[in-house]
């Protein structure tokens, strides 16, 4: 229920003022949060941080029922499985008592994974962010040694615990009120922490300014409404079905670390490949269509388009920079595709450009150029990498080294019918490999 609430303004020495959008919590909700915070096993000496987080969950549940009742919402606490939040206003339930490395429930709101960050007074100007939220691998290590977890399953667990957004929730426990205050995309928070070189405090957390957050919660709802389902899934299927039959490419691309699984490279290269030669006939083959790749028109190379945000306009700006500052020659007859996806909470866009190279023989060589950029209004996280390999070796790799890096690129030369694999690696060691690409003119 949303009611006018009374908040204690510490700066005004107890003067009270009304906040119409605050959410009142009923007594049974308070009792539920208190009971669960006492029974859950945490790494903390007391249950107070978890109690505040659970109050925040209930407040967000109420807020979403009023603002976006059509969205499915799930929650996860520690080692517990994802479970739906009730849509009828009843209290959530857990199938088992969770084991927590840190008190930070996660929500799945529509297509977004969201971590709640609680604070007792927005005017204080600071909020604590658990370090494990910045590196979910740490929390996974605390309960399950890495040596006992298969790497592909481990990658799926990390993806399951990596938020895409952090939602700022003010918990006014003394008056049993909750206020949704703002949000920040995970990639922007990670990059800001790295840029400011913040260190972890004694509570295993970062203290960050609330000024980093967008304090308009309605914009959070708008961004989530526009968010496409990510190809990152909670479970990673085998890269090649045992029967040799085709697998769902949209779910099979994620999670395979070929850097430490070289014996699986040959199997990956036996997947269905996409033939880039069809792009020169203004069409995509079935593999590319299944992944919703977008075939782009020819470049305009217009600097005036750099501030625009469609894929071809963004690519024009990148190509212009490569031509001007990196001496990369890209012929006008080259063809390209774009593909939007998410990895480790980062909203990314990859471009693949191809063109034929003149040769003395009957069969022409071809150039493969891969470019990784952020989607509009997103950032490219430090440590994000772009790789190209053939069936024998890793041919090229480039990594974001500085906050000023706005895109990555790498290129290789191939002969007809030669296959290459393009892989993106997140700073959290999550991997997404596209289907092999091949240039095979009919």
C-alpha cells in the first residue's frame, strides 16, 4: 500500500515532512522479514542487514504490483533457487533455509536481474555495495570450491548471480516504510568503482555515492520494459548434442571457456556455421536468421552521424575512427551485420565485417573484422575481451584497458571455406561464442 509517510529529517533536527510515494509495510510483513533474517545462515554476526534487505524486497514487490503488475517477478536469496514473488500481495516463501555468503537478495523483474541496495537515509549521500555483487565468483568460491565445479556449470552460476541493475531502496525501518529511490546499471557501477579506484572496507563492501545513481525510478521501469531477453541462460546445454542433431543456437552459445577447454574446440567448430558470402547477395542464411542478426547497408562514412544511435550510424562512426586513427582500410563494398546481446550485465553490440581480398589464384581470400561496442547509453566494462580463433589456435585477442576505450576490434585473413570463431569474454570470466563463420561462395 502506498501512503503519505512521515520521515525524520536528521539535518532539520527532527522536522517531519510527507513523502507521498513511500510504501507502508503491514505488521505481518515486518514479522516475516524478522523471522527469516533470524533463521538464515549468514556470514554476518547479526541479521540486521538481511532484515533490511527483506523489507526492501517486500517494498519493491508492492511497488511493482502498482506500477507494472503485468511483469513476472522472481527472487533468489543466497543459495536458494529462483522462486516467483506472489502477485496477490501475499508474503514470499522459500523452499529451504538459504545459506548466504552475503545478504543481497536478487530479483528478476521482467527480463532484468536486479540487486537491491538498501540505505536508511538518502540524504546521507552514500550506500554500501557488497563486494560479492561486483564479483559473484567470490561468493561462489565461498561455498563451492572451484575445483569441484565444471567450468560450464560454473559460468552459468555466475551469470545467474550477476545483476544487470542495482536498485536503490531507502528503508525507513523506524516507521515501517520503504521508498524506491533510484537505480544504476551494473556495468556503469563496475566502471565507476574501477575508475575511482575504490577499495573494499572491513564489511567486505564498497561505499559509493548515491550521486552516481539515477534518482528517477520511473526511468528504471522504462529501461527494463525496453530490455530484450538475454541469451545468457541459467543452464548451459551441451555444445553438441550426443546424437549429432542440431541444438538451439540461442542457448548453446553461452558459457564455454575454450581457453581452458581446448579439447572442445574441434567440437565447437563442427557446429552449423554461418556463411558470410550470402551477405553479398543481401541475405542472411538460416543460422544468422535464427540469432536475429541484422544485415546492414553499405557505409556512408559520415562524421555527422556519429552522435546517432542506430547500428549503421554507430558503425559509421567506428569505421571512420578506424580509418582515420588506426589506418584500417575498409572497402566500400564490404558487408556487415550487427548483433545485440548481454553478457555479465553489460549491454553489448558486435559487428562483423567481411570483404574479399584480391589474389592471383582462382579463389579469393577474405578479411574478417570483428568490432565489439556497447549498446547506446551503455558502457564497455574494463577487462572485456574480444577473441578470434581457428580450429588450431587463438589468432587474435584484444581487451578493454582504459575507461576511454569505446570499442574493441580485431581482424584476420582467411581463405575460402576456412572457419573462424568469434568469442566475447566478460571481466567475470563469462563467455559467449558466436557460431563459426565461413566464407563459401556458391
